[in-house]
C-alpha cells in the first residue's frame, strides 16, 4: 500500500486537516489499513495519531480494497496549541484478505482486529441464544439495549478490549437494523452466517 497523494487544506494553521489518498499497489485485497501522522511546529512535535479504515473486517461492510484501487482518509482535524508547519505521514499497518499483515503497527491495530473478531463472535453466539430462547421479542429487546452484557476477558490489553467492544457493538447494531427493517429472517441470516474471521 502506498500513499499516492496528500491534500494540504490548512497547513500552517491551528486547525490542521490533511486529506490523504492511498492505493493498493500489491496483488492481494486489503481488509484493513491504518495511516499514522505527526505534526510539527519548528522542531517540536505538536500532535500525532492515526486513522484506521475497516474494509470488511467483520464482513457485511465496505468491500476489500482490491489491487490498484484507492481510498481517501482525513487526518488531523483537532485544534493544535501551535501552528502546524510540517507533517509526516506513513502507512502504519495493513491487513490483507488472507489475514497476513504488513507494517510496523506502532498503534497496535493488529490487536484491535483480534479483539474485534472475538467480540463479533461472542455477540453472534449470545444473540443466537436470545433468539432461540426469547424469540423475536427477546432479540428485539436485547439489540435495543445500549450494550450487550458481554465483557472482554480480564487482563486484556487496551487495544484488544477496545476491539472487542467495537466487534460486539457492530453485530448488535446490524442485527437491530435487520430486525427493524426486514424482520427475523434478515436478523437470523446475520446470526447464522459462518464467520470466517
């Protein structure tokens, strides 16, 4: 994966925003990527962070980024105490459709992905049980709750735990939307879909 272009909208300002286009320069589809950035004022670093892009990690979402395809992400956007004069941008992490990875992964997105998949599996199993025991009403009630009563294992690292919560919330939201728009059949399809992650 390569950064193909950058669009400096407000460089040298206190509210820096940078648009970055990335392209899959390889032959394997990409399921997830993260771009990191560092903002500098003179020789001092004033901000840093990353933006991640899920291209179908838990299925049902955006299609994988195929060979030669590109995508855009927006970096920054927060107020800086000092004017940004220089920015460093790099691809930090890539996961391919075959589950191999590339990049230094400074922000531990690989751990986030493992947690996301675990949370999605737990939510799917939990909601299947609710549907079997409580029927449509039970499933509608469970998915209407703010969060499912599923907790990550104790001593999980922060990235894994954040991923777990994202994964379970994603499945809960999809099942709720399916129940509201199409009904039990669509919800059951999500819950019974084999998970290949």
